[in-house]
C-alpha cells in the first residue's frame, strides 16, 4: 500500500466499556493499546475525560497519561482533554509541569470547555466553585500564566511561585467542535483540535477561521491543527460495516437518553430500531466512518486535504478490543507509519 507521508496519525482513547466488560478491564485495555500505538509509530496518544457514566472508564486522564508515558518510549501522551471548567488552573498547571519534568518533550495538555458529565456531576466536581462557561476564558488565561511563569491576569495570584521549574513546556491544545471554541483558541494563541466525530459538517470554515484569527502566544507561535475522526478499519469492507453497527446502536441509545456500555455487533443486529432511528443512523453516517485499509486511507487523506490539516486523530471503538487494536494496526500499515517516521515528524512544528 502506498504511504501518505504528509499526514500524521494519532489516537484518541475514550476508554470505552463494552457490554459484558468492566471499567477495570477497560483501563488495562487502554494501557495495552497505548503500548502498541508506540510500537506502530503513532504521533500522539490522548486520553479523554468523562464522569459518572457506564459507557466510558476515564474520569482521570492525567493519571493515565502518567502511567502510559512511563511505559512507552517515544509517543507523545496527553489529554483530550482536561475539562478545565471543573478545576483550579493552578492545579492543572502544576500537574502538567510535573508531567513535563518527568517526560520532557512528550506531554500534551489538551483542555476542553464541555463538562464531560451531567450537570449534577459537574457541580460535584466543582464543589462550590463557579462553573459557568463564562468563567472559562479567565481559567485559560490564568492556567497559561501559571505554565509560563507570566503574571496571571488574576492579580491576587501574582505572588504565586509555581513549581517545578522545567526547561520545556507541554504542547497546549484547545479541543472543540464549534466556532466559539476555535475563536477562543485563536485569541489565546493555542493549538486547536476539531472534533469532526461530534460535528461532521461545517468544520472547514471553523478551522479556516481559527487560522485567520490566530494570535501567537508564548506557548504557541504557529497555529497547529488536528482533525479528530471516528473510524473503524477492518480487513474487508464487509467486516468494517459489521463492526460499525455497534457504533450505530450506541448513538441510538444516547438519543434514547442513556449512555450504555458499548454493544456488540450481534446486539445491534437484533435491536428493534424504529423508522425514525433508522433515519437517524443514516443521517449520522458521516460521524462514524469505516472501511478496508485502502478506503480508510482514501477517506482520511481526503479529509485532511479538505480541512487543511496534516494530522488526523483517530477515535476507534469496537466491542472486541482485539478488533480495535487491529483497526489501528491496519491504519498504521496503510499510512506507512513507523517509529522512524514519527521521529521526523516530532522535529517539525505541529499542525498545518
């Protein structure tokens, strides 16, 4: 298969719990997949943050970052992302300065505005702090100051001497699926990761607007972009389509009001869909892409060109962890990934 040397591939892991599985098993599957991703030559491995749900087992991505960075050699490891609206900007900055001290040049700090939870859980996480989205820009500004030892906008914090001191800093990304998030990233001078798997249409002008409005910061001089896409790759088109049925059912379960463990293809085939749900699945096909290696390479290469980015972050969820691992292996082969190629990419600026 021909390689695609201009596109870097990374992984977003939401630590999905499958039917019949447990959260403990899921976390160990995450560790195993991260080790394999390092061997295959993926650029980054990001861990998502979700709370109080039966479907996802990752409420503390910074802990997984620590473990995975310690057990891998070259892949960048980070958060996709820390939901900053819940937390103290100082504590987040301290945590990631420690991580950067332990694994210099390999840590990404991705932050997000979404709660990653329901409102009651969000209130419990904040525990009395103001959690409105209107406070998010101030949190970002203070966090960036604490990372760089600059004077924080909140003057009362100006006397704080943040430790540890490091010679390098984490790569800083803002995650989003809207023009508001893109504009915020541009105004603060952050890299921007766009979640196409959440917002499948209209992302091109959002990323274009991010670049046009970007203001360099001390942390980010040139605007880096990542496109996050849900993809299932299998040996054959038919097998990929079969595996994708689980994602279809998972999305239907969400609109029915529940975040359930990830179903098997057999569960999806036996499920009694309404006509409305069948139309919903068809309408949301662009959120859940699949195919054999050649087709997946063509899809992702085309999307990278359309969105004007040179890095795709792949989210793959299947009921069988072996099928998920195989999907990433097939993509690595289709794109000609290798640890040597990754080292070359790390020597260049992120994004496009």
